[in-house]
C-alpha cells in the first residue's frame, strides 16, 4: 500500500471528533508525532493544537510556510478556494450522505430498506441467468 496523504504543513484536514466535527482546517505546524497546530477558515476553527487521532487528512494541500501567521493562512485559503473545491470532492459527498441518513425517520429508513430489497432482487434475477449459462458451458466442455 502506497501512502498518498502525508502529515505536512499546508495539508487540509477534516476534524472528525469533538465539538468541531465536520469542520475544515489547515495544518500550520507539526508539533510532535501525534499533535499538529491547525487553523480553520474564517469563523470556523480557531488556531489550536489537535491530536492526529481526531482528524482525517484530505487530498488538498495549500502552499504555506511552517508556522505561518493567521492572515497569511487565510489569504492562502481564499486564493486556493478551499470551500468550493472541498464541496466538489467525494469525501464531502460522503459526509453529506451520512448526515442525510442520520436525519431519516423510521418510515424513511423502512422505505430505503424496501428499495434495497427490490434492487437486490433485480440484481439476483439478472445474475441467475448468467450463472446458468456459465454452468452449461462448463458441462458442454467436459
């Protein structure tokens, strides 16, 4: 397995635990092997120390220097257009889907279950014919 996302200055993260769950931030400095200094967007995450266990690394990386000042980070975030790029990412779409599913009512979950059953039945029906053809070919060869 090859790693593509490294803990580095400028890496965009999503906080996945605590009161700031789901917020975007940027790594400003690496303090230890388990802690980083992060800063979020305007009105988002204030500059603070976070454990790497509480964050998820994204593919995005902003070009900033180590220990950059608050205003420099905000300018780099604006220049990169972080919010628009993140909303288009598959990660953001997965988070949105999870939130949508968490807000379903009992009846909505029931409807989803029934639709999944119908889809599985159609898939089973389609693959059943393929399996018959495959077994007939094997019998014909022997």
